[in-house]
C-alpha cells in the first residue's frame, strides 16, 4: 500500500483538474447564456397572450392609466413597441380593462 500512496498523490490532482475542466465545458455548452439577450421592440401583435388596450401619448398618461388598472386589480404592463408605447393586459382581462379605460384616455 505504501507504493500506491505516492502514485495516488501524483494522479489525484490531475483527476481533480480534469473533472473541473469537464464540468466547466459542460456548463458552458448547455445552449443558454447567463447574460440575457437585449430586448427588441416588436409590433403590438407580437406579444403572445398580451393584448394592447391603450396607446398612451406620454409617460405621465401611461403612469396614470397603469395605476388605474392596478387599483382595479387588472394585471398590466407597459411595452415600448415599434408603433409607440402600449399598455398590455392578458386577453381574458382585455374587455374589463377597455371598459375601465374608456373615458380616461385622451383622444
């Protein structure tokens, strides 16, 4: 057993470094990046299940309208699209959101 100890001490660091290299290569080639891609603007109809319900003219109006929807319990988000800012809601909440926003948006 005493003859294997020096050999084991010589090989063990190489095995550990080899395992770390294999693990690092596997982790870096999973197809996903830890750095998110930059978001790009899309057309209002390119947001999946979200539906545009308002097109605010400026940030002040957008804040006022999103606050109104938040207080009513309607989940919403402000999106910068290629056609300007849009307030988006889930499709099933769109009729309610449009009803709440009717009369509150500037022509």
